[in-house]
């Protein structure tokens, strides 16, 4: 859906899309234009998303619970968004904003509405140093790429959570594992990820046959 929108923005018909282009998740300019990457980093760790949207998602994401308990503090931001988690959730501390915002769960809306730009979500990512990026119902999530777009360093539980395709696995993204003993905000990592995101996950440098 986003790939088609991105190409439509630059006037390329879907029938002219090269097969290699589907190797990389592609975001439309509508998203990247609305990201404010000049915001000060007021949060250290962030997680905004669902936990119990399905059995596979919970299995892949349950590692974030002990990580949150160990590392989140007054300078962090937590928001569970799915109804099943909210139903039984007990706020964890001052950093827990689960009940302050409704939250957007793409899986819970019709497919035609899943490309909505969640301004609150992206604003918080842009103001955060590190984002927890657990897998979803597959062994990857859009959140990993969205963190890079927002100059937020991803944290995952395994390397398999850092790519969707073989082509993406060779891009050398910079990230931390949840088991790393030292997690430091590195501007060189941030710039590498951000530049790689622009080159491989947008059409900013795309050249059509007429150019």
C-alpha cells in the first residue's frame, strides 16, 4: 500500500515498478515530510504499540516486559495501545501513558485505513533516543524502520527482528540487542541509519526512465 502510494507521488505507474523495489519497505513522502527530526531528545526509552493483538505477537513481544521493568524510568515513555492489554493493565509508573491516549492499532482497522499517519506516535519516536522494536505476528515490525526514520536507535531481542527481506539484511543497520550491557546514544549510528533509510526506504533518490 505504501509502496504504491510512494510511486504514485512521483508519477510512476504501478506496472512500471521494478521487482527489485519490493525488496525494501518503502514509505511515501507524506510520512517523511511530517517527521520532525529537530525535536530535542526528551525520552530515553520508548515503546508505543500493541502487546496482545494475537498469540504470535505476544510470544514475540513478551521480552519487552522485563526490559521495561528493568530500564524504564521517569525519562521514558510507555503506551500499550491494544484493547486486550489495556483491559488488564496496571500502570507501571510515571512513564506509563497507556490510558492517556487511545492509540492506533493498524490490525484493528480496515486495510484501507492502515496507512494513517499517527502524529502522536511519530512525535514521541522523534523525541526518543532508543525504541523497543519487537517483532509482531511476523519476525519483524514496521517500528524498526520507523525508529530509523525518526533518528531513534532500535533495540531488538534478536538479529532476525532487524529485516524483512534478504536485501534488507545486508544493509548493516545499527541497533542494540536487549541483552547488551551498555546502550549508548551514538550520533554516528543515528546518521548511518537515517541515511540508509532515505536511500533504501524512500524514493528520494529514485530515478525514472525519463530522467
